[in-house]
């Protein structure tokens, strides 16, 4: 059985190829049961959560991602999330590969954002604002650079010092101008693309600050109680999601406005299935504000795992 480390997984999933692999999987589809959540008790600290995310292409490949989320690991100086992906032959059941789940998740998440931006961001988008300084941030930069000619990246974090350190650290990775935001308010007014990957429970992105034609990519706020966008953005934007099934239940940026009556399900213009299959064209005008909310889907993991396996084996 093939075993791919974090570095090997990263090398096997270049963003141009991964974005195309996701697009093809959303076009063709796969079987994707509801993901499983199981809490497990840890004495003396918050419970952990085990996530099981299965998907398969009949007669092709089958896979499942197993992720353990342990909030208490922060006290141990360990990552809160650990995961692996097991890929199998869907005809014989043979186990083919075990792929690093953390790197697969980070890269497929960023690739899904870039796939959406391919349809939703203006073609002349050059300035990217990233909210968050975690693992996803450099992946989001690289993924958006794969589909748009990004020339300037602004980094915002709750800690300005941490944002400055992060910006200085990643400057060596990208041949473009990268700086920390001195003011989130000011940065929101300048960005062509705003990509947020935070754990915020309160809105950070104020819709009335965005310039016409901006595209907003919401990656964080993966629980109904979390939110990165305010009501003004919801009212101004054309709304798109990765999957309706996921975002209508899990994503606070969609769930909360639905619960308050600010929007209805019909206000979601399209998901990635619709965009990739040509059922919706995406951005309509240069001036409209577009918003994309993602919560992740097992389909994306399967597409990435298949690409990684095939690129290494062939």
C-alpha cells in the first residue's frame, strides 16, 4: 500500500491540477453519504470529535477520511486536528493508499475556493486580502494565484504582530508584494478578493466596506454558531456555496441569515455542481459583489486522493 507523507502529499497535489480535478469531480459526481460526527470523552478537558467522511465513484475509487479534533491539544503544543485518508479500489476493495489527511484537507479546501473564484472573481482581480494566519492562509494564496494574476496580498490577523511575522515568513514563498494589514477596515475597501479562514463567531467582514466587484471567499465558520460575514454583506452579495447540503446545515454564514429570515434557500444562486456543470454562469457583472461559502465535502477529499495516488503511481 502506498503511504504518502505530508511533504509527498503536497508535492503530489499542485494547485492547477488539483483545481481541475475538483472541477471534474463536481461535473461527474460521486456517491457521498452524510459525514459522521462522533464525540469521545477525554477526562478533565473538552471532548474530542471523530469525523468520518466517505465517498466513492462506482467501479472506480472509494475512500474515507478519518479526522480527530482535540481542542485540548493546544495545552500540549500539539495540532488540534489529526487526519488520514484511506483510498481503496472500488471494484476489488483493495487498499491502495494512505494519504496525509491534514495536507490533503488544507490543499483541497484552498483549491475549492480557487475553483469558485474562477467563476466568481473578476478576471482582472489583482489584490487578495487573507483573514487568518493559520495553515490555510498560504494555501489560499497559492491557490488563488493559480487562477488569477494576483500581484498584492494583504494579511490580517487578530494579532497585528503575528500577522506581520506571518507576512514576513511567507514572503520567501511568493514572488509578489505581501504585507500585514494596518487596518482591516481599510484593507476591506481595497481588496478584489477577500478570503477568510478564521474561527470567528462574530462577523469580521463588513459588507458596506467592500468595493463594487469584490469577491468574498468564506472558508472558516464551519459551525452554525460561527460567522465571518455580516448581514450587510448577505444583503449586497450574490450568494454561492460549495454544496447546498453542507452549507444549509453547517455554515453559520448561511444558517444564521436563513434562521433570521434575512434570506431564503432560493437566494443561493448556485453551488459548485451548478457552476462546474454550466448550469449557472457565475459572476454576472463587473460591479456585483459575489460571496462563496464553503464547509468542505468528501467529494473534494476523494478527488484529491485520486489525483495524489495517480500522480505518484504513474
